[in-house]
C-alpha cells in the first residue's frame, strides 16, 4: 500500500500499518522536526519502504518492530541544504508496547 504523510496535517503523526507500506513525505519545512509513530496492526509483520530523501545513520534504515501492536517512533529533520532538493536526517526508537 502507498501512504502519503502530509506535514501540513501536523508535525507529529500516527500511522497504523495494515499492509506493507511505501511512504511519501510531503510539505516539509526547512529545519523542522517531524515525529512519525508507526504502529503494527493486530496482524503485525508489516514493513515500510522509505523515500530516497530519508537518510539514516550509517546509510541503513533500522529494522522496525514487526510484532502485532508494537509501536516505533521515527524522528525526521528536514534540511534543504543537504542534497539538491533537501533531505531528511532520520533516527528511530523501536519496539514500544503501548498500554
């Protein structure tokens, strides 16, 4: 499934993964920090494909939680001076269990 995250809808958003997902991130503002919570549905084992503009430490996206109901927190900062069109610098904290 394809999903577009529009940052005009808020700097913090929750996406419940109900299928493997290819993300598109639109309307970033320079220097802004964005938080994306990714929650596995009741089935779990869902994966995310990130846009090329998302840059991870050491060049590798983290392994997200795949257990049903688990939540991962992804922090992204948009910097227009990195790359021709800008880039997100990204970090993830994974494997939260909501109460």
